[in-house]
C-alpha cells in the first residue's frame, strides 16, 4: 500500500484546521499566503513546497478550541509559545516532516528576538509563517464580505509598521509587494483556496509513504486528537493498542493487523471539531451538544478521504459508532456491511472508554466493563466473536499507557 505524503499533509491540515470549528481554513490560508510571498522572493519550487506544508501544519500543536480562539483573536497572545513547542515535538516524530519542526518552533518569535545561533534560513521561514499567520488573524473576520478587498489596507499597514520588530524587513517587503495584488486576497476565499492548494499539492512533494511511515504519521494524528482533553488522554493510543491485540488474536495477517492499528489511531480525528466544553461537560449532553458530537465519525471519514489509497481504512475508522443492528451512526451500517476490522475497532473504542475516567463517571473495574460489553452484545449491538477474544489481559492492554515502538 502506497500513500502520497502530500495527501497525508493535506488530511492532517484539514484535521488541524477543524480546531477552528466554524473557521476551518486558517492553516490553508497561511500556506497560500506563505507560498505567494515565497514566489515574490523567487524561492525555488522545493522551498515553496516546504513552506506550503509548514503553513498547513504550523498549528498542529493546537488541539484545544480555547487555545485556537486566543491565537486567532489576539495579535500577540502571551501564551503562544506552548503550541510552537508542542508542534515542534510532534513534527520531529515523523521523519518525513521533521524538517518542518524548527520552522514551527519559531513561528511566534519576533524577528528581533530570534536566538543568535539559529540557522538563518529557518529563522526566515519561521518568521514568514508568523507574518502571514498574523495577517490571517487581522483579516479572517472579513473574508467573503462584499467590501473585503477594501479592508486589506489596514492589515497591510499594521504589518508594515512591524518591520524590524516582529517581522524581518525583507519579508515585510515581499508581503507588501505580493499583497498589492487583488489575487493575493481572493485566493484566500474558500472556493479559490481549494483549487490553489490542489494545484500546489500536485506539483509539490510526491514522496510515497510505506506502512511504517503511515503508522508514524497516524501516531502523530492520534496524539493531536488525544491532547484535546485530559479525559481523552491516550484514548486513541489505547484503542489502537487494543484493536491490534484483538486483530492478532483473531488470526488476521500482519498487513491487515497493521492497517487496523492505523485505522484505530485515526478513528476520532473528527473530535478535533467538537468544542472543548462539550467534550469536557461533567453531565449528559443536551440535544445540540449531542448533535455536534455525533458529527465526529463522519468528519473522520471526510478527512481520511483526502488520502488516496486509504478508502478501506477510512471506512473502518469512521464506522466505530456503527452498531450491528443498524442503529449506530453516521451511515447506519449493519451486519455484513460491517467487516471484522470495523467490529474490532468498535469494541476496542467502547472498551477503552469504559476503562478510562470520563468527565461524567470514574473508570470502571474489569467485571463492570465485561458486564457492560455483554449487555451491549445481548442487545445485538456488538459482535460476540470479538467479545469472546476479550479477557483481563486485553483490558490491561487497553489501560496501558504506551504504544510499542515499530
Ligand atoms: Fe496559526
Ligand atoms: Fe468516537
Ligand atoms: Fe473513540
């Protein structure tokens, strides 16, 4: 199975952008502006592709909708460094993305405050992302408004005034030249943005990922999702551990086991769009909150559909709230429409959630977990053959707090 790195980055950026909830294009706009400024400076294609990816992923250290609001709502938020460090650490875990890590690390540091020993090329790329990121914070409220093009001058003046302070003077010059054009701003509107990015991705990095590389990227995705709330800490990792354990017990071949693990790591990606206060509510959700929660597995599916070659994994991941009798969501699949990998992930998801403390209840002891799973099976919701493979050792696997390397 071969998957393109460009597809993975696109999907990852789509997941990261969901943290903006209703404004779900921030990373993509930053990427387009960075590439436009880079083109203005005559950067070669490979450098532009690197900035495209850095722009799309620059906020991968943000999982919380509250943190996201600070970052787009304030011009220079005092708490901004934490997500730079977290983004750097996440990107460094994936060999194919590691070159972006230092750019993300310094993307909220003022030009005048860049550390003396830092590679000047990294400092410039990081500062370019900072500059266009701040442009987006200034102008995002106006995208799509009829007088949008008239608003750009205030943003340009704000950036120009910061030359030599927050921003590198040559980068400000490049931005001022590029942003004189109406096209610079119009590309940022939803309809044109998709086309621009599609074209850019086609001519960008075409590296292929094998299964181990895919796994390291899925692991990074999972950590972003799990970082959303202390209550879901390690959830995706735990579901992946347990799903792999059950897949092996079921005697599935190595390749299928590995793909089940990847699907389990990715199953809750769509939760990035659920507001923090819904995820952490210490009481039953009201109807509107439940509806926003029930989008998440469909959202997972939509994100994964960006990745060509991953259709089967996308469906397994997105089916984790489906039930054998067709009463689940989002597709109401039933019986034979739910293949064994999907049934395994569904059981692993419930099981891991039951052993974990949630805002509305404590973690459950083994006997209670087994009783609850059997109750669900008796109602025709879960697969009895999967439950038959589950024992005390499996629950320990779900509780463990590390994923075996490799
Ligand atoms: Fe940002
Ligand atoms: Fe879920
Ligand atoms: Fe889950």
